[in-house]
C-alpha cells in the first residue's frame, strides 16, 4: 500500500484525486494536510510514500500588490514543503505546475508546444510556478523523486474560472463564431487517473498531461449547448468580428487564442484519459441543474 499526503486541504483538484485514491483502499491510503499557516511544519511526514502538493494560488492577477503573495505561496511554500518531505524520507513529490509557464493564449496560433519549447511566462503567476519548478529540481535525487505536471486548463464539475463562462454562453447565445483555435485541456477525472498512475509507477520528471482531443472554443460551446439540451449555430459570418475583437480586446484573445501541446508530448506509456471530451462535457453539465 502507498501512503499519499495531499498538501492543500480542500483544494478542487486535490479533492478529486483523494476520491480517486479512496476507490482502492487496498492499494492507497490518503490524507489531506492544510498548509495555510505554519502548523503544518509540526506534522510528521515520515511514513508517507508520496506528497502530492496542490496548495497554491491558481488564478491570474495583474495587481502588482499581489506579486509577493504569489511567490510566497506558489514558489516558497512548495519548496519548503518539499524540503520537509525529503527530510522525512518521503520517496516522491508530485507538484502541480501549469501551462502558464509558456505564456498566455493570446495569439490565434503560434504552433504546438513541444519538449524544446522554452518557458516564457508572461506574468508573476507563471514566473512563480517556473521558479518553484527550478527549486524542486534542485531537491530531486535518486531517493527523492520529483514529478512536475505542467497541466493545461483543468475543468470538471464544480470548477471555477473560464469554463463556466463558456457554459453560460452556450445557454444564452443561439449563434457563435466558428473560428478555429486549439487549446489543450484536461478533464479533472482524467487528471486524477494520471496522478494515480504517476504515483503507482513512482515516476519522476516533467509531464504534460492533456485530453486526447484539443478543444477549439467553438467546439466547446457547441458541446456544452448540446449537453444542456440546446443548439448553438456555428457560423463563419461572425469570424471577421471575432478576429477584430482579438486584435483589440484582451478577453477575446484569451477566448480565441491557442495554447496547445503536441500530442506526442503527453504520451507516458499508460492510458489515463478515461473520458472523451463529449463524455466529460456530459458529466460536467449533469451538475449544472438549472443554474444560470
């Protein structure tokens, strides 16, 4: 049995991973630890095989007054928890990084991200994650394996962020631009399965998990409408307007921009995508009810 400690109690992703691990009580023991204050430093990490670190600030802010907090939480805390785990002879540390280390999705298509694509964060959120990665790499050793996951946008039932906004658009608008972009995304239950496999195999290194399919924004809106019993007509007649908005409005560039991994980058020798994109949308919409 592998004993797994999730540092970041009550987190969205951590909760899904915990539930997945608890499905196999004969193989995994899981416990969550709150690391919001300094009390965690007194917690005994010895006896755990894996620390899965999910604590962090997950949204992008442009407020300069927030910069120090991002570095303290996303970088310093991650490295301090890893040091604590290493000193307790924990064998594996799994860290949630982000595709944000490559920059924003504010271009229509700059090509796929590959293993040779350099990190180029556009804000202190991305820089804090990248600097955390570098600090963790320095701690890695044969006896302390570090797995870094550069995850794309994560979505699923109860998620926050941009995905619920797409669901609202799918409910309210009968037409939408058919403009094609590419986004790597990761359904939360597929992510949970990926992490279970990483833990089970005791893997280390850099990983880029994603769904088997890219998510064009237009395709996401269409699928979200269908799963909610509606129909959105995708039309090229609106594409010039969408492209104009992309040149002048930051929100439009994020909506229709591309940020995607080469599919080969996400091959790890095991299958973790239990749900296709349409299936994941069905599961997401099952939890929406009559929400507006």
